[in-house]
C-alpha cells in the first residue's frame, strides 16, 4: 500500500479554502488502485494553518499510473505559470510505502 501525502501551509483563515478544493468526487476516485482520500487540518488556535491530503493507493504502480494519466497532467498544465495564491505559504508532497499494519 502506498500513501501520497500533500501538505499545505496557509495563512490564518484559509485552511477551509484549500480543503474545499479536494471536496466532492473527482477523477482520482475512479482510478484503478485508488483506495481513499482524507483531508485533515492541524489543530491550531491562531496563526498559520496546515492541511494534509492523504491518498491511499493499492500500489506504487497504481499511483504512478494516476500521475501519468492524461487528464491529471492536463489539470496541472492548465495551472502552469499561474502565480500561487497569496495565502499559500508552503506546499509539498511525499510518498510513503506501508511497512506494517496492525
């Protein structure tokens, strides 16, 4: 099992804006090997906010097939060259492989 984790740090008051971007069903849910997606917000009382999007895949092959999917690529190309929103402080993505499960 593979975990794709996207992390977004945004200015105070904008976490919900980022989370809404991942709401509803999209193309990813129809991809072979997609298990589920969770959007979580770090508990913060004030200051910068953090959102993580955790996507579980059956395998690395399934995730790579999604990354190479023409519609997925087209979505990224459509945003290429656009400035990031002014509320976005930082974003990153990491991929983890499950080592044990209880």
